C-alpha cells in the first residue's frame, strides 16, 4: 500500500509530563464514552505522548475534548495509527466494519447460542441474498464471532427447526473445527454434550437457576421427565439434598447425563434412565410401580408436547399434593392465560385440580406468534 493511501487517525498530542494527569481526568469524566481508541497503541516520543482518538468521536464538537483543552495544552493531529496486535474486538460490528458493506452488517444475527467452545447461529436475515453472496457473508460473520469470543473455536449454522423425538436439528459447519462435542459451564455446573446428538439450549440458564434456587425440602423425591444431558436435574441436586429420577428417551443424552453426574459434585442423588416415560404407567413396568404416587415435584420441560404427558405426572405425584413445573409454547397475546387454561383442562379430565399457582411467567419469546411459558403449580387429586 502506498503511503498516500495509508489511513491516518486523530491523536491528542500532549506533553509527556501531563500524560498521566490526562488519563486521571478521563477516568473521572468518561464512563460511557471511550475517547481513547483501545485498538491502537499510545505513542510516546519522550517529549510528547500521542493518544489515539476513537473513530466514533467527532472531536471538533466533543465536550470532553474541549474540557481536556481547557485543562491542558493539547493539539489534535493526524498521524498513522499503530494497531495493537493482540487487541480483541468487542462487537461483531467492530470486526465486520471493514469486511462487509453496511447493509450486510445490518443483516447480521441479533443473537447466537454459545455452548462451550461452539456457537450455533441462525441466519434467517440473510435469506434474501443470493446463494453465493449469502455463503460468503455467513463465513465472514462466523469468523467475526470467533474473533469476539475468545473461547469459541467452531461456528455451526442452524439448518433446520428442532424435530423428532430426540429434539435435534441439522447443523452445518461454517468455520472452525468440526467437533460437535463440547464442555459447557453454567451456574457452577459442568455439562458435556454433543450438539449434533443431543438437545441443549443455553437460553434457559436463568430459568434453571430459578428452579434450582427454589425452597426445595430435604429428601424430596423429584422426577425430571425430559432430562436431556441433565441441566435441571444436576443443578437441583447440586443445591439440595434430594433424590432425582431423570429420564430421557435419547440414548446419547442418557450417556452424557451419566457422565455429567460423575463430573459434578452433588449434594443429592440422581438416578438416570434411558426410557420413554410413557412406559412408566404400564402395569408391567416395575420402576413405574415403585414410583407411583411418590413424587413431591415433577419437571416437564418438553414445551412442544408437555400437556400430552400430564397423565404421567399425575400417576407419579403424591395424590394429596405435589408440585408441577410445566413448560409450554403458547399463543400470544394471552400466552400465560392459555398456559394455565391448558393445564387446568388437562388435569380436570384426570380428576385432578390446581390448588395454587406458585409461579407463571414468560420465559422468552419463541416466535412472533408464541411464547415459551412456565407454570409452577401445586396440584392434588380430587
């Protein structure tokens, strides 16, 4: 690149003896606005110090720059900036600014799922682009995601909706190492899992913290009907001296559940089973017989179909009273009301009823038309 083409940056030029005082002043008055460009090196030539000004600062009309000029004798000069080789960009926009056109940056995903060293991302916003352009943009965004997340090594694109009994989706490698197994840390617990073989979402982190932080009595018998790799079961058993029976139909999830029980220090005890919970109510099922009417609390995190398993919950709960945590996808705008009505109607058919609604909340928006809703209920047989 010719010297005439080198982009120069704005710098605050100040005498060396005043440099530290300038930094002290900035630390007091700049909490929201970064005047100094952290991507570039501060230059010192023994007589003067040159502080790079952030590119988003219009120094001529900036109150802070004017204030500095009142306190110290400074000049704003232009000179070639020296980039910090180890600087980590903070946002996707920072990284992509010089790689993609502005209209393409506006199409970048608003969020993505970070699971250990992996990222799963949805590119719905890029659907209007032609295939070749779309693939190039996706790869640049994937590189940028790795750039701003120091622990991430792999980016997968979500290529399908969640489907099937195992709740899996198709994934396509965009950038990085094609290793779908990872170790994920959440609420002081570790979870080993494979994103291609098991269902897992980091978006329920606060919900799992909420449930595991409830006032759960010692020695409660808790049943997690759709445990997956164990995020609810393990966090509850870590915080409470309880017995948890954890079920999942997916053999891969079950194997990871066993491994995750081993790698976490638990106060309670977890009994894992690779089983379709519908089998528990069969007269020939000995496990079902032993658990019948014994559970104090049941978790039903299968929002697509949880209502279809209410009979299993009623079979397992203590008939005098038991607590049910049930997750559903419900239509807006009355998603909470719909969720409660669904449960009440299903219980009524089984001769059970709601004694008390302990909690009802929208966990997150699921789609433009529906919410993921959780209802915690105290229920009993009539």
